[in-house]
C-alpha cells in the first residue's frame, strides 16, 4: 500500500529539486532569466538568445545533473553504511574508499599518467581503481580476522585509511609542483564536467543504488543487531558483502568524477530519517532525493558566493556538515542510526 505521506514528501523534494535546478541554471557569470531557462529546457523550444542555449545545455546542465547523481549516490551509500554499522557516524568513505581514491588520483597526477579507460579520464580512473582496491583490501582483512564482523570491517577501514592518508601526504611532499591540481581534486568539485561523464557515473551508480535498495529489508534486520538478523534467517556474510560492494561501487564512481565531497552521505540519511522514519525501504529512495538537493544547493553556492572565484564544493559541504554533526552530538543522536 502506498503511503500518502511518503508520496507527499517525495513530491515536495522533487519540486524543490526542479526549482533549485532552474535557479542553478540561471545564475553564474552570465545571468539568464529563469523563464528563458525553462523555455530552453522544453522539448522543441530554445532560449530567446542562442548563446543562452549553449550556456545551459553545454556548460551548466551537465554539472547540475551530475551534482544530483553524485549527491544521490553518496546519500544512498551513507544510508547503507549507517544501517550496516548500526552507527549514525558512518558515511560513504568509512571502509577506505576516500583514502584509496585520493592515493590513486594523486599517483596519477604526480606520475603524469595519461591513460584513460572505462569512460573516465586519467585522474578519475586512478581514483576509481584506488577506491575499489582499498575497499577490497579492507574487506579481505576483515574477513581474514576470522570474525567477519562489522567491528572488524570498521577497524580495518579506519586503520587502512589512516595509512593511505599518510602515503598521500608523503607523495604530495615529494611532488610539490603538482600541489595545486592535487588540492583541487581532494577538495572536490564538479566544474567542467561533460555529458559523457554523467553517463559513465550513472553506469556504475544506478546498479549500485538498485542493489542497496534491494537490500533494504536485510539492512533493517542488521540494524537490529547480528543475533536478531540471524534469528530471522539472514546470511550475515552474504548480506554484508552485497551491501559493502554496492555502496563502495557507488562511492567509487562518485569520487572518481567529483573528488572527495564529505558530509553529504552523512547528513542526507539523518534528515531523511527525521522525515520518514527508519525503514530502509523508505530511507534509501528519499535519501537519494535529499542528497541530490543538498549537493545541488552546495554546488550552486560554490559557483556564485564568491563569483567570479569558484569555491571547491567540498569546502561548503564541510562548512555545513560540521555544525550539523556537532548538532547531532549535542542532542545525543550521533550513535543512533535507526531511530
């Protein structure tokens, strides 16, 4: 049975996304009236000025859509990891994807690698491979511990991330000439992205998000604890593997195209649970909408708040996410992922 409240919330979020997208397409170095933006987007019509069509379709629309895809993907991955670890502090990079991607990207930048494949440019490909390899190693170490528990996975992720972050710092110290490009990627950004990159990101994000949504009921069981999940007949190792694999694939695709953008995957599930409750069948799709809206707003602000200077969007999400995290701590909610 369809829940009218969920439908209303989802409709409101989609309306907010649509309005925000139009405003994002309208603002920038060249301000375009929102009415012209809508006209340019309608099938069979064009904006009043030909130059506006180029700005909207070739420059701004790919960035707007990509911010939605990345934000929604990070939010879904965040919801999955928070449910898996039974910890509201968990976010998409908790099992080493961020540090692995950072090392892969930094090695490509400093090494002058020009290889591109699978639809990614050299830096994106390095980040994608680095993120997936890091997660595979972390998961393998957790399984080798013998317990295969979420605690083992979490500890392995923290330890490996710390080690990789140290290696990234070392590489940067030894290659100071590439610091500007390296910092630009590490702080996150969506400028200059193309339609091709949207397609590639969707190619990996869509199936990953679909698997996460399919695992909604196992996530509900896991959020109640391992003993409860086992009593319900859930294969813990298989469920964890599917959740980690799907969420990590989504995270790797997002970080490969946007760099490291923090806090979106942490905030969106929290906001969503306040709106729709803790049922993952509801949390996951609504989190996608919330995450898409959060990153779209942040990226739009990054473009215009200090125009003509463009801020890395990761700076803005951190400035928003930090106080949000402190708010959760103050209210004693930071350790409750399911309430």
